[in-house]
C-alpha cells in the first residue's frame, strides 16, 4: 500500500502509554532504534532513528569476544571521535524525513566491520570505538527529536536492550537537557519485553480483524489488518475457542 514496513511497535505505544496532558516519547533501542511521539491530542509520529545496539554489539564481539558492551562500561572509558562520528551521520538515511525505517541490510554486520577496521587504522582504541559508535546512536536520536518532534516534549521513556547501557543514557541526557528520561518501567511497562508484547497485541488485533498499521507512521494509503494466520494442528480448537468467547461477549453485551 505504498508505505514502509516498520515500525510496528507504535500500535502498542498508542494503546498503552498515551498521556492526555503532555507530549511523550517512547524510545525503543533494540538492534535498530525507533521512537514514537504521542501528542496529548491523540495524534502520533513514529519512525526509526537509525542503528540502536547493532553496531555496538558487532564491535564488542569483534574487539572483545563478548556479546555486547556490558552496561556501556567500555564506552564510558573511551573518547568520542567527533570527525568520525560526523562522517557516519552523513549517511543519507539520517537526513530522510519520516515516514522512514531501516534495518541490518543498511546498518548491519558488514557495515560495522568496515567502520571498525577503518577506525582501528585511524588509531582508535576499543573504548574509543565503542564510545563513538554509542554516540552514533544517541546523536541520531537527539537530532531526530530536534528535527521532527515538537520542541515541547516533556518526557522520554526507554525500552529494549539499550535501557541497560549507561553510556547511551548519558548521551541522551546530555543531548536532551530539560527532558525527563526514564525507563519504560516507570509507566508500568517491561522495557525488556516491549517488542514481544507489541507482537502479541498485533496478533490479537489480527485475530479480531482490527487494523493496526497506523498509516501516519508507515505512509501506507489506508489502514489494514496486519499479519497472516497460518492454520496448524490446533486450528479447529482455536477457532472454536474464539467463537465461544465472541458468543459469550455478545450475550453479555
């Protein structure tokens, strides 16, 4: 329908985390980073900001043998190389206006390895490389907020693996002074399970025939039901269970 395929999490954000008094940003930092801005009038804007943890994780694996930079500890020991940071942020994606989405086909393992090799040749230490890659993620988020969101955002809540990265928190706090930054847990959400919860809600919407693609987010021409139900061995039992619940609900109504 002419739109982007992502992000999909904003459907959950609108369902659970809307404030009727002030603007609120929900930031999810998984492999990629995406944010949802919820306006108190009910409108929303959401898009990918760029790489989240993916470049950091590849660097940690290549340089330290660890799965990731635990708590951002190494990045906090390093120095951000401003010139190399700016070179990465000149990638065309960061100047693209929403609706926009990206993935590992753009910011993936090959891209990360090329940066790591180039930066090692430039003399950067492991902490410096991780600090600069963390700055790529946080600076892209901050610039996206400044470019595309109202100036009056009051609070930002983080979920995804990035919620555990102290270097990422530090970069966001420095880049967004005056904005309350907290974990999604402050709103009663589970920051480590938000995407899992989002897809459970999308599945429920599919079963009930409810559109969930949010055209303002993806740029699609119209609202549609997302997903495809593939019958399995429990298909008949599932249908009977759903029909029973619908019948009960109708009687109660």
